[in-house]
């Protein structure tokens, strides 16, 4: 088994209405949604999961820009520099989906193969072109850069990227095409990184509240069942997308790593 090191990179926080993700008696209650990425150091190259959120006002959706709290040291490239990694060294960049808080700095990795769901990419670009998307205008910018995209078909549910790192293709749910990772750490054990396929631990527990931001309700609930069953089958811990409680417990790159 390959020896893999995992670094959790703290990339700021979004402050938004709790009612967006949970039933809440107070519509004005604000909930912090932590943003993080995961860097995997593998003998065959670096793998980065997600690309955080940028604060370039010219290219950012206003509702994201206003909610984002990002310190200088929390910027993705600065977090990587803190552990001695250059963006040129990233071999694979796996995108869970194409929302603004997960794709912000993907233009900074010129040598990376960018892996994303075909359905997610196609529908996200279509929505932007038709003016029906609330997302940021990064699509035109990305296309102009001619990035090294690799679109993964929906019928491939598990894709072995490298020894000990498997891409999980969840399909439609929170977004048009959600993806996660199953990582087999030698000491830590197996971890499923599921991003916004499951926002928080509470969404996996009865009565399983459904967030407002969901592309396909049935697909979302089906994905919850799939992740729950797979985690039990693999004896894997689940890292949720924006769980403030769990996020505080994770070892951050400033303090150490998983192995």
C-alpha cells in the first residue's frame, strides 16, 4: 500500500443564513461554513481536492464575495507554501463540483490535470451561457486559459486515481455531478472526503434535513444512503463539506498531517 500523507488546508469561512442548510426558527441566524481543501502527498505525485474560494471582486458572485471571510494566510497558495509545496507540483486537481467556494484558485495549477464530473462541467457551463446560473463569471476566464480538463463519465462510480486514492462519482444531488475521494491512510485508516454531497454530520442523521441548495432532492437523498453504506462497508471516517464542529477537530496543515 502506498504511503499517503494528507494535509487539511484551512481556507477561510463563509458566513450565511443557517436556514440555507438547516431548518431554523430564526431566519436571520448566521452560520459559519468553513472552507477547506485537502492535499494528498503520494509517491506518484501530489493530489489536491478542491480549490477553495477566491475574493477577486471582478470575477466573484456578489453573494459569495459579501459572505467570504478570507485572511491572507488562508489563501490556498499561501497554505501550500506553508508546507513547502509549489502549485506547479500538483499533478491532479479533483473538483468535488463547480460552485465558487470549491473552484476559486484552479487557474493557479498549470501542470495539473483537472478532474471533474462530465455532467457537472457541461451543465455548469450551459447554465452560465444561458444566464441561469448564480455562479461567478470564472467560466470565460477558465476557457481562455485552456486548462487541462478531464471530464469523468457518470457511469464510472469508482475510479482508482492512484494506489490508495479512489475518486467517488456520486452523481446528481447537491449539484449536477458531485465527486468525492476515498483515501486509505496507513495509520489513520480510510477517510471519505465527500464535500457538499453531505454538508454536515446532522444531514446524515434522522430526520436527514435537506438543504435549500440542492439540484436534485432524490439524488441528494440517494447519495446520503450510498455514502452511509459505503463508509460502513469500507470502515471509513467521513469528512463533511461545511461542518464547523468537525472542521475544528480536524488536524490542519499548520499543526500536522494525516498518514
